[in-house]
C-alpha cells in the first residue's frame, strides 16, 4: 500500500508477565510481534521498553510522528490479530480517524494526514491528564471530549467493532485463557 505507514507500538513494562514483554508472548512457537509483522507486511516496530508515568501508548504514539504518512495505521503490539481484523484494518477506506475495538479495548487506529493536528492535540491532552495510562481509548475520549466516566460506544462514526477472537492481553490470565481455547465460540481468523 503506497503512502501507508504501519506502526506497531511495543511500549510499557512487562511486570505482570514476569519480565516477558507482552509482545513477546508466544503462539505456535512464534512471538506475538513476529506474527503481527507477518500479518501486516512492512510494519515498523516502535519499541520503547518502559514509559514514565504510565502514559505509554499516547506517549509512544506521539514519538512516531516522523514515521506518519498520508495514511497511517497504529497497532498495539500486545494484540493477537486475526486475519479478519487484519483485512478489516488494512482495507478500511474511511478518511476520518477510525479506532478499532472489540467492545473492551481499542487496539488499532487508522488516520490520514488531515487528522494529524487533531490527533496530536488529543494525545497531548491524554498524556497531560495522566489518569488512565494514556491508552488508545483515552486518546479516543479526548478526541470526542468525553469524560472519564462516559461509556465508550461500541460503534460510532469513529469506532469500528471487530467482533472475533482478536485479543489484547493485559493480564496473564487472558493469555492463558486464550491459549486454553476460551474464545473458541467466537469467529476464528
């Protein structure tokens, strides 16, 4: 895809995973980050081992600005992306910023050059608020001027639902449950 930059954010600490970076979790003998790189050819891994003040995602997002292109896709490195999710993200033609979610977490963001300033300002607000770890959903809240207690919509003009086994691993139990087939009833990809 010409004029498209794909950036995988691998930030934060791995305290809950006993020192193993979440993007290093293995699936079929392969680290998650390698699997993501294969599914999103040409993706750039942006690795920032630890982040001050727990503002990892928005802070790292800001640090990738020199890699943004006409169309930019930001992916979280600790997510198991299905083929369906990969296809949906890569082929999204919306020209507004689009946040991809599974109802619980936002795990990817697509945006175009025209949105750079707006997203940069929202990211700065998220970093400065420093209340919710600066995650992508915090960027989303700041972009829409939502309060911390406002319920996140599952689908609106900026949010695209991917309802399959795409999984963001925040806790070791989620990884174990995933490996043990807890999500088998969902659509596999």
